[in-house]
């Protein structure tokens, strides 16, 4: 047989009682008659407690009594056919009258003993079990309501009674014998002492009742029906991806519940544990879900751990001093003292030098613990053999739990890597010698981030989420959103990667949503719901959200975002940028950006700084990392200028071709940056620096394309006006090239640490002769690629290819 135990939420109202009936009925129909243990209706135990306390203070309790009656009567009215209702009302009413008499007695005496409290709260279970048994009677024959206080015999420790196993076992066995044909509804939580006075079993009492009946009757399983899908891998309020574990060992369940998974209270499992009876946690509101089986064996799992538990609030006390070294009795004295005063020690670590002991307690106990230590070790403190104990608050504990950790090396490495990468400082560490649990103490403000990060790190088969904060929604930014939106499902399905745009800003508006901004119509949402843009505030808000796997994308052409990169890295947030400004300012800044990113273990990706989406930065980095050295770089890296000289043919005027390049999205927001050579200069500078050279913008020998009048233009409009007038100049250039059967190319070179960019005319034998569209080309001559250079060629400008490059950088963050 099975024991089915239903908690308060499962008997909370008409609908949930219906669900309970369905579950009991289907178990009954399967042939094995279950034994059912019910808690009081949700909230009733607290209500009874309040009534008892009120009675003792002579505060009226009749309203509460009425409420109690209504809650039960309503269920009866809805779930029992009218013709059967009367006797049920009568019996419930009798119980309620008895309760009222007791409350009146308390009121008269103005005294509420623990014994009377137990008696009063016992009505909760008695009412609910009687009521549901009567409802069940309509569907199943031979149902009986059992008041467990006649069978569970305890001592007189009211509120927290201990069971007399021998007597209890005999009584339960004889009950089973005399009621073999019946479907029993047994009150959870209550027992009675040798004088027949009602007692209660303390926290988790109904689970305990189920475990006792289950173990005495050697049940095939004890099912604990609650309102969650079993024991989850982490607190689902914090970790959205938490999922129910199919199996756990008793030890794993103990560890997980000890730290927070409030589904069951571990001591109540002991009777089942001793008899190796599986406990199954199931959801009354989702009965089709198999739930979690807690059994002797841990069970097979693809994951190295079973779950992550956490305690949000903890205080840490540090005791140190020379007096502790080599003193074998010291920790014994310390922890005996704490145990004697009922201070629960959650975690202990001791340095191997034995110079200090750190332990964690509940914050409410911290001051008392310190006081106790001061008194107990007064002599040592006076003799300076011990330093005054210190307390640190606002801390949390996070623990990874699983029996399989024993057999899997690298678990702590994975834990600390995940925490470190996200900038979460670990204050103390403890690992049980059973290797069932590795616990860390961290700052409370990092708890949510830590739980999510560690969950991602250990349940890697699940999808990882990148949280993106993007500035710049122009040509590139908007195209990137379009691409992410189109690719969303593919990434989730094929790469287990989810990208959430948690923040967007352009120069006018900004918008946040940690759940991810819907990209279907982000423009309208930003416009209608966005706040006034403020970059400094944007960065602060991003930091404050403290999200795991967080990436800042700079899709602007403005110098402003780059002033925040260092601060962003220091908050352990990666940066992806197509904006070249940060890397091409003075060398000191370049160096400091790269050093900071490395120091904080975050990514700084800028593939699109050179050749848009073409793999150039990456190729150079790989060459350098693998020990190759750059001998020479020759390149065409301005997509705009490439396009212009590839299309400045026939009748088209130079002015028209430039305009077209802008319309095609090849130019910088300010086309003077392209035609003035600044953009190309930035790219060459970045390559030279990535190749290991210390070089400043002023070191670049930059040859001009434009006549003086165009260079002097002070606005984009002036520039175009000057360009219109410069037809003569460009036509002459073109004619000169054509007459020599050559083409015009703007070519950059890096050799011997020197960078130059110049306009050249090349013939058909030159490797850069045959280009079209916005093609870029780069040839790396290196120590290894000496005879024939490594060449990368293809479209080097345009929104689609650039956004794709930013996208690729993004998905590589943290990879
Ligand atoms: N067009 C191309 O082929 C390539 C472009 N890039 C780079 O892409 C970047 C963006 O170019 P486009 O999208 O064409 O520019 P755009 O002018 O179309 O868009 C720039 C965006 O940045 C926003 N912005 C400017 N200052 C801001 C601030 N302080 N705070 C918040 N938002 C701000 C603007 O509101 C606008 O949404 C540039 O840095 C460019 O060098 C890089 C490689 C290739
Ligand atoms: N404006 C740039 C775009 C890529 O960085 C170019 O024309 O190359
Ligand atoms: Na590139």
C-alpha cells in the first residue's frame, strides 16, 4: 500500500479538495488501497493559534470561529450532495462547539498552556479529515475517518512531542488489522500522551505522521502531495530555469531541504529512511507530473550535481587568535557552548594554521553568540590569546549538492570559475568530507546573480541566457535587433542559448526590462514607454540589475560610451562594440581597456572594428596567440572608399558615388570620417596595436584622398557642397589611372611598427586590383605565412554584415 499525504494548500478550497479526491480515487482504482493523511485546511492552523491567543487575552474570537465554520461548510455545500449534508454539518458543528467551549475555558482562566494550544490546533486536522472522508464516501465504500491521536502515542512535550515507537507501532498495526478493508483518512500532525492528552509533533508534523504510518505498515511509497513539482534544482523564485529533479537520495534531499527547499522537513523522513521506503514529492495541481522520488540511491543523472540550495540571510562570526593554535579543546568548547544555547551553526571553516575559525549562524543568533564567546573565553581575551570575535552581516550561503560530486573532479573549479567570472567574491568556503555539499558564503546582494550563474554552470545542457544592454539603435543597432529576433528560436533550440535584450538606449530614449524587451516592435515600445536617455544612468541601472552573463553593446559612433567601458568591466560585464573609438584613442586607454577586461575575466570583443563582419581581428589574435609574428600587413579597409573607386566609372560623378555609398549604409554616420581617412586610420591603428605595437594616432602617416577645400568643410552639408565642386579633381585622377590601365586604391601598410595609408594606382598584377562592391582585403605576411601571405577578402561595410559580426561576438561572450 501507499501513503498519500496532502498538505494545507491541497485542502485549501473547493477546487483543491476536488483535486485531492481525484488523486485518491485514481490511486484507489489502481487496486492498492492507499492510506490518506491530510493537514488542516490552508491557513487554519494559524487561525486556530490566533483564536487561542486571543481567548487568553479575552479578545473576541467569534468572528474567527465563524470564518472557520464557513471555510469547511462551503466545501461541504459544494462537494456533498444535499441529501447527505445534514449529518456532516451536525458533526462539524459538534466539533466546533467543543472548540468554542475550550476557548471559553481559556478565556475564563486567562491562561493558555502549551497543552491547551495543542488541543486547539488539533481541531484543524480533525475537521479537514472528517470533512474530506465524508466527501469521499460518496464515491468509495468503506471510508473511515481516523483521529491519529488514538494511535500515535507520545511523551508530554507539548508543541514538539516525541513518539513512543513501541506503543505507536502496536496501535497502528492493530488498526491496520481491524480496518484492512477500509480507506482511511488519518489526521496529520497530532498524537496523544499516555494520559490521552492531545499533543502535536512540531514542524513538518503531517509529513511525520505519513512517514510513521508508512514505515510501520511498510508502505511501497509515501507520496507527499504539495503545490510544487517536486524538489527543484534551485529556488524557482530566483532561478527561473530551476527544474524538478526526478530522483534524489535521502542524503541529497536532506542537504537540499536543510538549506532552503522547503518542500519537506528532513527529520520527518527518518522513519522512511530507516526502512528504505521511497518518498515521492508530487504536485496536487499537476498530478500528471511524476515529481521527485527520494530514495536510498542517488539515481542516475546527466548532471554532476542535484541542486543548489541557499540561505538568503546569514551572519558570519570569526574567532581568531594565537591561543587557538594547537589547542585541541578549543573548537569543542566553542561549539558545545553554542549547542548548549541552541544556536544552530550552519557552516564552519577553519584555516589549517588553526589560527582562526569562521562559522555562520542565523542573524538573530549572532549577537548572542558573540556575547557567549566573550563570557566563555574571558580569560583568553584578557590575556590577548584571542581577538574579540567579529560579526559580518548581509551575507548569504549558497551550496551545491549531489552525491555524484564524489566521483567527478573539477566541481569546485567549476563553481568558483562561474562565481569569479561574474565578479562574485567568496567570503568563506566549506566542503563536507562526504563531498555531498560545497558551500560558499557570498554577499547577500549577489545572491540572485550567483544562483543563476551557478545554475547555468552546472546544468549546462539547459539553455544559457545572455542579458544584453545595447546603446545605439541606428543602422547597425536596428539591424542587430532584427537578426537576433529572427535567430532567437534557432539559438534556443540548437545552441541552448537565449538572448534577452534587457536594456536599450539611443541618444533620446532608454528602456529596461530584465525579462527581455520584445523585439517584434521594440521601436514603438522604446518610443512610448522609454525614459529620457542618460548614458550614465543607463550604465548604473545595468550594474544595479546585477544580472548574470551580462553584455554591454556599443553600437554608436559616439565617444561617450567608451568612457564607461572600464567601469563596466570592473562590474564584470563584457563589452561588444563596433565603435572603433575606444581602441583607437591614445595607447594608454587601449592598454588599460584590455588589461582591465583581462583582470576582471570578462570579454572585450570588437571584431567589427576592422573589416566589419570579416574575420580579421580574430585571425590576428589567433596568429599572435599561437606564437606567430606579423612581418607586414597590407590592406584595404575602408569599405566606403573601396566602393567609391570600384564604382567611380563611366559617367557617374564622384559626388554621386559617395552619396550612394552613404545610402547603402557603408559610410560612417559622418562620411568625412571615411573620406578623410580617419576611419581607415583607426582600423590600421587597432591592427598595429593588436599586433603588439605601441603606437599613437599621430604616428600614422595618413595620405589624403580629398582636395584641400573638402578637408576644410566644417559640416556634412558643406562637405557635400565642396565635393560637388571637386568633380574636376576626381575626374583627373580617374583619367590618369585609366590611361595607365590601372585602378585607384587607398592602401594601408604596417611594416616595422610603422603605419602608412596612401592613395595608389595599381595594375592588374597587383593582388588588390580585382575588387568589387565594398570589398575589403587584407594580407598578413608573418613568420609562418612568409612565402605566400594569409589573405582575407570580402564585403567590409554595410549594416547586415556588420550587425552579423556584432552578433557573432555576442554569442561568443563567455564561450
Ligand atoms: N556601417 C558599417 O558598415 C559599419 C559601422 N560600424 C560602426 O557602427 C557604429 C554605428 O554606426 P551606425 O549604426 O551607422 O550609426 P547611426 O548613426 O545609424 O546610429 C548611431 C546610434 O547611436 C545612438 N547614439 C549616439 N550617441 C549616443 C549616446 N551618447 N547614448 C546612446 N545612444 C547614442 C544614436 O541615437 C543612434 O541610434 C559606428 O561606430 C560605426 O563605426 C562598424 C563597422 C561597419
Ligand atoms: N564606414 C566604414 C564601415 C566599416 O567600418 C567603412 O566604410 O569601411
Ligand atoms: Na572584422
